[in-house]
C-alpha cells in the first residue's frame, strides 16, 4: 500500500503542510516552538476576553438603554432618594419624580418605583460586571497554562450567562 501525504510547494521545495502557526521548519521537519505556543495561546486568550467585553457592552446597552437616558434615570434616582430621605414632603416633590406622577400614581409611589427600577438596574449591572471580570480572569489563567479548551469553555459559559441576564438570545 502506498500512502501519499499531501505536500505543499515552498520556496525551497515540497514539504508537508505546516501543522500550526506554532511550528517552524528546521530543514527536515516541522518542529513545535513551545514559546510560540504560549504566545499564540495568550493572543487567543485576549481575543476571547475581547468577545466577553463586547457581549458585556451589548448587554449594558440592553439593560440601561441610551446613555443619556441612563443619565436621566440616574438623576431621577438621586432625586427620588433625596425625596424619600426627607420623608416624602408633599410640597417639595423633585421635578424628576413629579414627571412620573400620573394615572393615579402618587409622588411617593413614583419615587418608590423609580428607586426600585434603579436598584434592579444597579443589581443587573453589578452582576454583569462580576460575570465579565471573573470570566476574563479565568480565561487569562487558562491561556497562561495553555489550557485553551477550558478557556473556550469559560468564554462560552459567560456568554450564555450574559444572554440569560439580559433575556437577549442574540448577544
């Protein structure tokens, strides 16, 4: 039986296909460069971290919406907290709270709803931050040990957790 291995033309002649970017030709055979393996694994780890950051950025946009609107909500939450801390004075309702008073909703109810929404958003953003930073630490740790299968698994796991956090399957 004759086995013919696929050969490729290089400047100096035919040779087998380079097994990976971490292999160098020594004139006779492809030799694995372990330093290059580590470098490539670090690069791949950083690429995975960029994917995690991008998913987190998209999730923040889903959770908080437009940045200017988020700023508006943050100011309303500060005003609502001050209003609550002052004991909900009827003659001193902040404009951002008064703007939410509608359809039978009192100023107190408006302030409480604003604060509840702000708390839920803050909790979601903190959860997102924790997921993102923990995953990036894990990914970099795995990459530094050339455990790329685990690095990819950690990436997949955090991307799924981020999608679940936002309820958005397209992130």
